[in-house]
C-alpha cells in the first residue's frame, strides 16, 4: 500500500521534531543581551537613513534640472533648456555606465 501525502507529511514533521529536540539538547541557546540587539537596530537604522538620504538627494538632483528646464522652455528661453539638457546628458551617461559596470562586477544577486 502506497503512503498518502498526509502520512508522508506527518512522518516528516515527526522526524523534524525529533531532530530539533536533539539539536536543542546538544547546543544550549542563550539569547543575546538587550544592548546587543539595540546596537544592531541602531546600526540598521543608520544604514536605512543613509540610503533614504541618498535616494532623496538623487531624486532632487534629477527633479530640479527637469522642472527648471520645463520652466525655462515655458518662458521662452529655449537656449537654457537645451544647455541644461546637454549638461544632463554629458553627466548622466558616464554615471549610468559606471553604475552598470558596478552592477556587473557585483553580480545580479547582490546588487540592490
């Protein structure tokens, strides 16, 4: 008689519980002190805050030239608009190439 999926699942759960009990008996678990957890949370908050500031800076560095370019175009000063567009292209293409090279070096799974 072939065992059903339910029987296989129950056997797997039983085996896992037994192995877990063996691990608990073999290795004692001591939780880390509170100050260790607080320092980890503090460090993670700092990293997150730095990332958010970087993203905000990137957003504003793109948004301000874009909005000012549209305003210049609307006011009839198209030479300023094209100057800003040219500067954006001259600066943006090398930055984009550098970013792509960095992502290829890091690999697809580690790049955020």
